[in-house]
């Protein structure tokens, strides 16, 4: 439990779940993302870039095919492994971008990113910029995010007795429900909510996600945006067996579903509603290019052809990225574009955009 959270509750008596989540994860002094090791075996969880360099290599192949884009932006670069592997690969292909931008708020993570990039001497070959202001981004870029949208602070909504209610955390660290009304009907349509939800059905709704898309869209004029995260389209997300919502906590690689215990000691996230993301991007004049499993994305860029068949670790790492019982199916890839013509050739072996 963090001192900042206690002060926040004493001042307000209750706070929304998104405020609670934001304080626990992102407070500059006590937030989990500033105070603890997050990634890898010594941290709380492992991400795709940490599992295999082939994840970044496939993204590199995608970037090379989009020759009209000069810059790369990575939003939330973790410990810097994706940026490092991607730039190493692009350098090997003599296809480095003009500049690489990392949009990052965590000072601790920026230090880790800079250290890893320095260890690989990448700053000798390309200008790399760390920024935290959208206005400093280039307006032309290939944009990447990996496990970004799941950790945006979210509110928890319950549909009960034909009304919506919103979760608040009180000073006893218990959830209390208060009446809630969506700002407009189109927000509910953007979420892809079914016409008939079961009584007492719980789901998540993040204004932080939509605000981020709105803000970055004001700056970006021409771009591809490649998004990896775990989640589902709305028609696969709002199922009866998810009556309790999708809030998930991770501590030392073990998952639980109670964000009100071990407060401040574990990560909190929620499954991404890809229909919602697609609709918010389209509201901001982006065009949805593709949607598929992470497995199908990586296979589209010949991930298996690059595996060292004499290296068992290399084989097993790629299996974790593409197999359904690991990360291959639950993780998805969404591609949206802005002011870029549709690609003449089909880049993807399977495109499930119709599911959105």
C-alpha cells in the first residue's frame, strides 16, 4: 500500500478505480513502474520482445515494406529490448529509420532503455530521442506499441437492474458502486456492448485509452500504427463467462484477480477491447488495415524461416510467441493507417478484420 494512495483516499474519501490504478502503477514517487523491477525472470512478467529477438525482426520486416515512412515511434518501450533488437535487425539490413523516438513517462524505464541501447552502441548509427510530450513527435512515422493499452488505467462498470454503475474504492479499500451514465450513446456503440447484458455483468471502460488516441492523432499526419496486446474483439469479449470483468493482477509471474490485496506490489491490467480501439481510431480518421492473432502476424513475416533449427532455445522461444497455449492466440495485432494508401500486396496470411 502506498503513502500517495492513502493521502488520495483521505482527501477524497473515495476514488474511481482508474484513479486507484493510476496511483498504484504510475505515481512518480511510489508507483510500481518506478519502484520495482517489472520485466524478465527477476520481475513480475515477461513480454514478447524478451522471449525472442524474432518478434522484433518480424516488425523490422514490416517496416522495410513500408518504404514511405522515415521514422519509428515506440510508445512505452519497456526495458528497451524491442527497440534494441529492432534497430540491430534494421542495421543488418541497411534499413535504419531516419530517427527513432521513444514516448515514455517512466524515468526508471528510460534509464534502463538508455543503458541497453548504449551497451549495443546503437547511438553511433542513429539518432534516438526520448520524449514525453506528444507535440515533440514527428508527424510521419511507423508507430509500435506492445502491451501498452492493457495497462492504461481503466474504470470498472457494472450493468445491474437495467442501469450502469461505476466502481469506486473507499478508505476501507472496498469497492462501492455508484450510478453511472455514459457521456453519450455513441460511446456505448464504440465499446460494442451487446444489446442485452446479463444482470450484474461487470466490464471495463478506459477513457485513458481513448484520450491517448485522440491526443496522438492531433500530431500524427501520416503513419502506420502497429499494436500488440492481449484481448478480444467485442463479440468475443462480452461473454457470459466473463461476468466478473477482466481485471488481472500479476506478481512474480503469478496471476490473480483481486486488485485490493498486495496493494502496490503487483501489476494491474485489463483485457483490451479491440473493437473499442478500432472505433476510436476511426473516429480520429485512421483506417483499420488489419486485425489478427500475434501468431498470424509473425507467420506473415516468415518467423519460422529465421529460426536456428540447431538451437533448441531459439526454437522454444518462437514456440512461446506463436503457439495457442502460450501467446500466439490470446495476443492480437491491430494495424491502423493514416493518410497512407492501401498496400498493393497482401502482407498478412490471414486478416480477421471482419471480427471487429
